[in-house]
C-alpha cells in the first residue's frame, strides 16, 4: 500500500517535468537552422574593423610615397616648396597615370603627409646619408608600393562607389535599405517567407527577413513548441511578427540571441564560404514538383501548399523557402549572399595589400637603421605610421637611444651617433643616427635580412638578438656603448 502511494506521488511530481522536458526539446526544433543562419548574420553584423584596415593601407602607402619624395631633397624647405603644387610632384616623378585611382591615392596621400600637420616628421629623411645604392632601394620599394596601389585600381573605384559597410547593411536589410530598418510587406507571412510555387516571396533578399521567417513569433497557440532557442520567444519577439507592420523589435531580440552563439570569425571569403556551406547542409526538399531541389530552411509538414506561416502543421511550416534559381550548390546567388561576397572580396584584397605594403615599409625601415641621420637642432620626430599603432612607431626613426654630453654644444644632451664616436678624433661634426633594435622588426623576412648587420635572428615568432651584447668602452667621455651598435657600421 505504501509503495502504491509513493508511486502515485512520484508520478504526480515527475510527469510535469517530463512534459516540460519534451516541450523544451520540441521548442528547439529550428535550433540547428537558427544557428546556421546566425553564423552568416554575425559575419555581417561584426565583420571586423575594415574601416581601420582601409585607413592603414592608405596611411602606409602615403608614408612610403612621402619618404621616397623626401630623400630626393637636401633640405626640408626645398621639399616644402616642391610639395605645394600637385602637378609639380607629378611632373617630378615622371608619372602620367592620373586616371588611375590607385596612382592618385598614392601620390596625393604622400603630398598630404608632406604638406599637412605631420610634415615635420619627414624632415629626418631630407639630406639623408643614404648611399646611392640604398637610395635606389628606397625608390624601388616606393615604385613597388605604387604599382601595388595601381594594380588594385578596380578595388579603389568599387569602394568609391559602394563601401564595404553599405554592402553589409544591404545584406542585413535589403537592397537600398540604408536606414537599418526591416522591410515591410503588403501580404501575409506565407507570401513573404514562401508558399508552394509562389515565386514573389522575399526569401533571400535580406538576412533580417530570413531570420524573422524562421524564428519570428506567430501568435499561434502551438507557437511555444516550435521556437529557435530557449530565449527566442521572449522580449521583443514575444509579440507576433506581422510583415506589414515591420519587425524591428523581433529582429533586435533575435539578433541578440544570434550574438550569444557567435564565433570570433571575421568576414573573409573563406569564413563566408564556411558559414554558407553550413546553411546549405540544413536545407530540405519539400514534396511535390520541386522535391529534387533543396530550398527550405526550417521545419514544415506536408507540401507547403499553405506556406511558411510560422506554424508547423500539415501544409505549413516555420520556415523560409528560397527560390530554386538562387540555390545552385556550386554557386548560390541569394541577394544577401552577393552583397556579402562583395564585402568579403574587398576585405581580402585590402588585407593582401596591407601585407604587401607593410613588407615594403619594413624594407625602408631596415635601410633607415643603417643610414638615416637626424641633424642636431632639427625639428620633428619620428615619422611613424599613426594607423599602425605601437608596432608602426617602433619601425620609424626616433626609437630610444643613448645620449651623450657634447662639450662643443655647451653640454646639450643629444642622441649618440656611432659614426661620430668612431670618427670624432678625425674632427667629425657629430651628427646623430637613430638606432633600432632587433625586436623593433616584426616580420621574419626582414629579421633574417638583418642577421649579418645587426646579429638578429627569428626565434619563437619574434626578432631577437642572436648573441648577448657585451659592453665596451670608447675613448669618448668614457661612454659605455653596446658592441652591437658598432656592428651596424
């Protein structure tokens, strides 16, 4: 008798729990499809700082061009006079590609550096001590940088007409939708999201519409059993989505749920391809004349004759039905995907240009480590690339240097010039030379090229001194000078 009572008690307590567990499982019926679509939405919402990437590319190119111009003049005043007129620069460089956007961007950027608020930073490059051979190396690096910009003329023209940001906004909200608002329809949900052979749906036009079709609240009594995630039916998406009334509240709520399952992937053609392949694997074939094609994302029952109404029952579904013409598996062409492809291609191209220009900039900085001299009393400092942050600053003249007291200049402290230390007994005036350390160089190729001159080697992802530096004494003011500094000469 006691056992029977316990059995009844256990049944009363556990039966609701079993039902609740079943409800949760069924409530996540579209979860896999939701996660796949969110992967694409997250790439469009947080693609990475492409604006900073573009600015860095333009800034590095301008710096290289500015340096190549500066080394051709004996004084900064001469350089200033030559940079007042763009035509004078163009004639001086013997180039005639004014119609090329990359060419224009390269040289106008260089001129803006030399004529703008950063101009004093380039004083150190005029009247330089570069040998003819090394000066030619700087010119060659600048020519390759200019060629890199010119060869990507098509990219600059595209970005001038349509920015990366514009493409991503239109991927999220639809072509021409720059205000960040969800499109509004004039028909019911099934006409917007897909219905049988109806071909005028909005499926694939905007990621926001696709997400609302898949997960937007429907107001049905069985709605809570057919959601996309545990929290997807709460907050802004607890109200029924009616296409003719917009869907900003529902979209914001669902987009927030997408962010919770997002990865750290940034937009590129590879990350886009990976995310799209996951979505394609989730597509299902509706029964009927189109049963051989994968067109539907989300759950449905029957042949979808009634359409993607937001309710999963016979002839209906909570889904989005794509046009078969846009779903060639080898080359899907959904409208929002085409916008994302354009943005990803531009980002990939910018990344490649950024890497190339940075290598060329490193080549110039390696020459600076040997030869560029900063004259006492010169104004200006290190012409570092502002867009590259700390890493860029390390590559430019102006790195920390030892100081000495020069009796000839009334004890004024100035940077040590190793050449001056070596030749002071011969009456050298004592110009100073900026000295960079091995760890100022961030690329393996550049580091390896400095092994003979500076004793650098690439070790564990960093450029380091190959041997420990010993301190030796010179005869000048008993100055302690690292032996490695003499190896620069």
